[in-house]
C-alpha cells in the first residue's frame, strides 16, 4: 500500500529499514485510497477510536484511586469525586464517555446497515465489529458494577442470574461466577480485573477491524465498487483526516456539554446510594444503551426463553451478511429496504423506550410485538427482499450521480469515439 | 525566513494549531495532577502533640504526613554538647539554636537524608542518631557528622501552641 515511503530523518530511516512500522502507519493513514463521496456518517470510525483511547486513559487513572472491595468501593468512588485532584472530571469523562461510545457505535452500526457495508467482500469487518460490540457490552456492564451503588449491585445480581437459566448446571455456574452464594466482594474484584482487561482486547480487535477494512477499502454511500487509485478515490490524508477531525470536534462539543453541564443525566440517581444486599430498588433499569435488549429479555414469559432471545438479538447481527440476500448494497438504490431499515431503527428505539418502562400491561404487549418485529426484520424481511425488491439502476462511478446531463453526454460520446 | 508571502491560510494554520496545542496541553494537566497529594491527604497535613508525658532524656516518635517525626526532650549535657561544637567541624554547618526553637526540645523529621531509612536514637559515635542502613552518624542536634548522608536531619515547620503543645506542619 505504501511502496514509496521514505522517512526524512536519518533515525527514521535507520528504524524503518529494520522495522517498517512507520511505513505501515503511514500507508494506513496517508495515501490510503478512500472513496471521494463519504459523508459524515463515515466519521464515526475515527470518533470510536477516540472514544476507546479516552476510556482507556481515564480508566487507567481512575484505577489508581479505586478500590475493588465491597466494603470500600463506594467510598473510594466518592473519594475520587471529592478528594482526588480533578477526580470528578476524570470520572465524569469516563462515565459519560461510555454513553457517548455507545451512541457513536449505534450510529456506526446503523450506517453500516443503511449502506450495506456488511456485504461481500466486507463480511469479516462486520463480524469483527459484532465481537467488538459484544466486548463493549461486557465491559460497560462490568464497569457499571464497580461504583457499588444500588443499581450496580442489583444490575449485577439480575445479569449474573441470567446464567442460572441454564438447565442443570445453572446454579453451579452462577455460584462459580459469584465466588459465593450471592453477589459480593469476590464478584466485584473479578469484574474489576476483567473490566481492566477487556478494553485492550477491544483495542486488538479494532486493529483487525481496520486491517480487514483496508483490504477491500471503504464502502460508500452509493454502495458500488470503487477502483482504488481511480478518479473515484482520494488519499485519506488530507481529505478524510480533516473531515474526521472536524466531526471529532463537533462530537467533543457534545461530549463536553454532557461532562460539564449534565454529567448525571444519563446515569441513575439510585447509583449514588451504596449497595444494600437487603433491599432492591423499586424499579431496576440498565443503562440506556442496553434498554432495547432488556425489553426483549422481559418480553418473554419464560426465564430460559428470555435469556436465549436476548442473546440471539445480538448474535443474529453476525449473520446479517447472509440474511440479507440482496446484491445491492446501499439503501439509496433499494426503495423497499430503505423503508424497512428505517422501520427497524424506529422499532429498536421503541424497544429502548419500552425497556425503561415497567414491564406490565400495554407495555408488555407492545414489547412483545416490537420483539417479534425485531427478529422478523432479520429472519423474514431481509431474506425475502432480495428476491422481491426491484432495485434502482446503480451508477457506474461515484461521479455519475452528481454530473449534469450535458456532462454525462460528453462522457458517453467520449467513450464511443 | 523565506521570501514567500504570509497567506491567509498560513495564518489559519498557525492559529488553529496553537489553539489545539494549548487545549491539548491544558487537558493533560488533570491527568498529571490527579497523582498529586489529594484533599484527604492535605487535610492531614498538620499534627498536634502533647509534650507533657515526655521527661528529660526521653523521645517520642509521631507520624506527620506519613513520616516519622522525632521529638526529644534533651538533657542539659546533650544541649551543651550540641552548642559546644565548632561549626567548622560540620559537613552541613548549622548552629544548634537554628535547629531548636526551645533548646530543650528537638523536633526533626526522623528520616536519614541519605536514602530514607529511620536512624536509631542515642546511638553512633556522636551520641545522637545512627542510621543502620549505610552508617550515617548524627549528633545530639541531629546534624550529620560522619557517613554518606549529605545534610542534617530536616527540621519541619512547627510552632509551640503553648508550653505543653506543639503543632507540626
């Protein structure tokens, strides 16, 4: 990808001849050919990388002050908020950073769904992405347990109890997870260890994700194949470096808005009450980013069934490249899919709304309908659309859709002579 | 400087870059400062000590900011011994009156100025303190006399709140 990169300094040359690391980084960040029509939805990859690094750095410094012990954890978090220099800032960045990380990842996934970025030849990029998403869920959940407030404790209780739904060995598995007969110090300590480990696993997967992306190159809003190095591509630097940076600045303004003005908006007040194993809060809700899956869990009036369905809701994403039978990638050229994909997004947000309500009466019924629709989108609608949908004609190049009639005629006449 | 004219674009590059650098630098500070002593540590920055139980010739060691502080009620012999020393003999010359506000009471940080061990009291060749780690000898005023330590034992800030109480820090 970068055959002709030569470092300017003597030290750089010496290093690069022995280990072409600079060459590698340069190739992926500078001349990497990128479709010229990527819109702002394509900036979320960079934003997500920023989020991951921010979480790792703030997490690292928080871990210098946090104590993973059931008797001390809550007080140590208060110590961070009150005593540690800028502790409030670091913790608010970390807590809100998790929320914004999920906001960004959901937009990133929705973009991929809308423009068919998961399709051949980019299936593996998508699947690695699903694994990153899974690890993010695990990391965020364990991180939420660490402050050892009421929501931490009862969230941990509910989620670890999911494993008790496994037939026969369920109870032994939960006792193994807890290191006891209920949620307590042993669980907190192992969650802290894993919470520390997982971001680094995510980081490794992100490298694979980008590596796999840079083999076929980016998809684009038209969803057509682009020849690398043709008039349809531009070098990543400066075109997309600047675009990504601008998007990042806008993202950071929103981020700062949360951190400095409404740092607790996305959290739950009950988590400022120390964990009490003798009393469950009246209404348990997970963090907002888990609500759609939580609604699916509660939609099923069966313990094991609910767990299986919730896990399937995430696992089914990995099969998306094959469930979607259409060869056309972008929803721009798929009139029916375009409506269904918006319906899917709306339905998922609706599930999130339902996840925050009390699971009773109408909410439960609507939750069941929305759950059925969620799976129907993957199992019925997507496979069928590929056969019944009449797609619009695809452009031959990225320039074609934006050219005027006259320009097209000139090109066409040039092609015939 | 080159002959190229300064363009609007040059100006924008430099101002944008400068603002970004200043912003990034100011963002780094919280990540560094979080490792400095925090409010709960600073709240323990002074210690009050009741001197009444200490008889002449006795010492106590109190904890101040996580460090041992020696408080010794010196005997008249120790005081005269400390005052008799000529400053020329001292590696780190300091008069005894500069080290003890009240000659009877010697208050100093009990950490060897060499590498941080705690010297043993009333030991060594000068009847003061002796550090077992690397063999530094201190006299009855806590001044270094022999061995690798570079300076005298440190005197912390302290005040006599009344005749019987001191406040360290």
